[in-house]
């Protein structure tokens, strides 16, 4: 249970408990940092432990309690191995999730997975390293998520809800998000509108469905799709090549803010004004959107609320509850790129 230099005969939790005048369970919780124990008591017990060279063997404690006090945060990148955790969406979501998990006294195990086979999630949930898992984005791993979730309850996924998915998810109504962005551009008289994003991803494909639906409603043909990747330089180069071979679109609906900013760079570099000649709408409304010039009109996903729902549902499932998926309503935020 513990490692110690056995100074003054102190070699166990019971010895520290005797010196502190508290129970052994109080010492165990205090040394593990539990906020169930008052700060004053935690401080006193930790000072005694340092004084006597005593350290809690956390691994042995976890084995005894059959829990790790850690939550796995997973970013599966089966769709695009060049996408980085430094992507503004990932950074923002991770920050909010980390706040929620650590506030409950748990640690984080952050994993960026490029799946080599269908067993990657089994390895994590069976490793004994985490008590539960939050998956940020389904990527192209829906079949893996369905299979693992059928026998592993403490898992929650950020992403587009699908029929009979068999796991708890939190996400935005991406069909509605793509539609409201497109309707705004169409209502402003924009024509030949492009959709920019790789439709292999479920969330991005749903946004594309909304883009197409808005055109059908208006009886107007869309301008097409640019299969832009979810990283800045790749998207920028793709727009440069597209603009060299095609007439300028009247507008662009981008699947992410990062893609939208890359599109604006390429448009301006091609001598086109934004929004004068081409209006651009992004998706996400992370910190990047309001800081670029021109500031970015975008579809807001409330990532703070989404992260709170992910954490809440995971801990409810850890407690034995069943939680239904939640779909949040997107909001169009108008700024200078498509007023």
C-alpha cells in the first residue's frame, strides 16, 4: 500500500492515522487529494507524511478500490492523420472538458489515436488506466464505438447523433447549422455558393446536407463542394488551386472556422474582396472567429455547454444511470465576412 523509509517506525497509513488522530480512510483520501477532506486536515496529513518520508502507493490503492480516478479523453483521427490536437476546435473543447473533469477530482489521460485496426478502443477501456472515456468526434470509427459501447457503459461521444447508435452522444444539430448558414447567404443574393469540407466525417457531411437542403428550399443550384481538409495549410492550398481553375463563387459555407479563414486568405490573395465579392461563413465560433480580419460570420456550437454535458453524462453513467443523447441548437453569428 505504501513506500516509506520507515523513519520513526512510520511505514503505513495506520501509522500516519495514529499520529494525526484520524481514521486510516481519512489519511488515504487526504493523500489522494480528495476534496471530501477539509483543506486543513489534508495539509496536516501531507505534512506528517513528508516529515516521516511516507508516500501513498497510488497504484496499489487503485487496484484495491478497482478504480483509477482518471478519465480518458480520446481524439480518433481515422479520417485525416494530419489533423492536429492543436486545432482550435480540439483545444477549446479539451479545455472545457478538462475543467469539468478536474473539478470532480479526476485526472486526465489524453490520447490522439490514428486507428491501425478496430481494437484501439478495446485496448484503452481494458487497460485499467481509466474509469471512463470521452471521445471527441466519431471520425470514421462509428462501428468501433457501437461495438465497444455495447459492453462498456462509461463512454460518451461528442458528435452527430445517428439512428440506433447504441451509445450516449452530445452534439450540435449540424444539418440545421449548415442550413442556416446557407440560407443567410442565399437571402443576401449570393449565388454559386461553395461548400468547403470533407464529407467523409459524419458531422461535416451533416452540415453539407443542410447546405443542400437550403438550396432545394430556394430552388437554386449550389455551386459545388471543395473537399477541404481540416488543417489550415492544406485547405489554403486547395482553395488557391480551385480559384486558379474556376470562377469566383458568390459565397462559401465552410465546415469549420479554420477552413473559412484559409478560404479568406486564398480569396484575398487572388484579388477578391471579402465580403464584397465573396461572403464567407464558418462553423464553430471558437476564439479564432472574432480575432481574424475580416471577423468571421459563423455557426456557433456552444462548446462550453457541450463539454459540460459530456462530463455530466459520463459521471452519471459511471454512477449507473442511463443517459439519452443530447442535440444542441446551433446559432448563426454575423460578423464582417458575411454581414
